[in-house]
C-alpha cells in the first residue's frame, strides 16, 4: 500500500521521555498517534501524567528525549497558522477574571483569522452563560464552559481538553461531553480529552487510550476492546498455552500464588479468535476491569 494515500496524522509522539527535576520519570518512551477525526478519551489515574502528556503534545512542555509533531511540524516550533488550528482547554483555565465573557471573547476573536460567531452565540445561550457578568462571578462550571467555547470558536482541527468536565456535577458530565463532541464531529476535528472518570467515556469516546507507567498501554475503540480483551487465569503453563493458541497479545500479567497466573489478553480480530473467544476459560471484561488493569 502506498503511504501517500494515508492521511497525515494530526499528532505523532515518538519515544517521549519526560521527568520533573528530582522525580521519577512521568513519560517513559511514550509513543502515540492521533489521526484526523479521532475522538480519544485519555484515561489514567490521578498523577499518571495525563496533564504532562497533553502539555507535551501541545509543545508546552519540553520532553528530555523524543519527538512531537503536530500537523507535520515539530511541536516546539509550530508557526502561527498551525497554532490557529489548535484549541486547548487546560485544567485550570486562565480566563481573565476581571473581564466579562463578552469582552473575553471579543479579545480572543482578534487573534484568529477564523472565528465562528454564530457558534459562539449559540453556545453562550445554550450553555447559559451571562455575557456581561464579570468572569470571577461565574460558577466553576460556567467558567469551564466559557473556556470551552473560547477553544471551539476558531474551529480548531485539534481540540485538546484536560479534564473538561471536572467542574460539572456528575449528572451533567456525560451529556455535556456528548454535546461537546457533537459540536466538532461534523468538521472531522481530532479531539483528545483526559479523564479519570469512567462514566465520562460511555457513549462519548470512540477511542480509549490508557496511560500506564509512562506509556500508552493500549488504544482502541471501547467496543473493540470489550469484544477482544479477555481475562484468563490458571497454571502459568496453561495460561501461556492458551494465549499462544489464540494468537493473543498479552496486555497484563500477574503471577499468583502456587504457580498460578492471571493475564489480560487481546484476541486478534479474526474468525479464529472469535471461536477462541468462546473458550470458557476466557472471561469477558468490562470498562471498569480495563481501567483497573490498564491504568
Ligand atoms: P495527571 O494529569 O494524570 O493527574 P500529572 O501530569 O498532573 O498527572 O502529574 C504527573 C506526575 O508529575 C505527578 O507525580 C505530579 O506530581 C508530577 N508533576 C506534575 N506537574 C509537575 C510540576 N510542574 N513540577 C513537578 N512535578 C509535577
């Protein structure tokens, strides 16, 4: 197949190593790719390095080793035109608190060649944000929504959101995320959002990326993972033989007492694997199991 026919990745991260001074490494040889139109939920426990990874992805934090490319350019050196293709909602929004939302948006509008006023107005109404109240007086959730509107207004091709629904109540989180994603889907925007809350992901993230021990352990659509990932337990020899017979990839393994082993394996996507999946020694897993094992 000719590589010329493949779309250019939105972002490519290659062998990133990153640590803060005097601390254990956060990213350890992490490689990752985001393709146009992908919606990816980045899952990891608190402190796993999600924020660090998103900052490195955007060229805001320099890794000690490895490369990040955004739209084909080195992330640390992107030009203004490329920067205008990115929308970023950091965990702690740096909104100017003395401004009103109307002032803030008109200020940012001046920086971007493209600005979708109709979208901004529609979202301001729908998400119920007062235009002329000082930002400092808006609730945490409203400030977060305003920050998201700001990041959507210039119609980015890559939208990066760090815990975008952290300030919303649990009931509102998932529906809000769903709507957020709907806002960008028709444009083929690449979306990455981090979370440590599983319910955020149901019906929202088409792809899940699990950040574990400084690397992306697995990335795949949730339904594919549910279909292909199995847990298997038995004597080490039996588990090994079964893994081999299925042609499965080992995602995690735990040695247990008495020569027993428990493994999380991923079956290949073919007919033989579908038959293998019927073996009763292979246990299906759910999203919670995946999170426990892969983050
Ligand atoms: P997450 O977003 O998954 O909660 P972070 O990327 O915020 O994880 O943090 C990863 C690790 O790096 C944590 O151990 C955290 O304490 C540490 N860390 C994050 N930011 C800094 C910083 N600016 N200086 C030093 N250590 C940091």
